[in-house]
């Protein structure tokens, strides 16, 4: 059963606030385009990837993702 979903909306807000592009993450920080694609599509990422994003962006987990409860 699914009562909600993980949203990566905070990730894109954090990128914007820090002035960092996906291009920068991909080509300068070494994150694969597949990871960024998975996030854009709302798919799972590993906790290792989450940890690496927090380190590179100098932020917390809540600045990368949030749980959105399904309405209804």
C-alpha cells in the first residue's frame, strides 16, 4: 500500500538558493546523470547518494527530500 510519497522539491529549492546547477553536480561533483534523472522522476535514490548530496550541498536531509502524505 502507498499512503504517500517522497518528494525531491526541497532539493531543487536548495540548488536554487545555493546557486548550484545540475550541470555542476553532474560534471564537477561527479553525480551521474542517472541519479539526477531518477530524482527528477521521483524515483528512489540510495542513502549513500543522499549522504553525498548533503555533504556536497552542505545541507540536511530535509533540504533534499520530504515525505508528502497522499490526500484522501
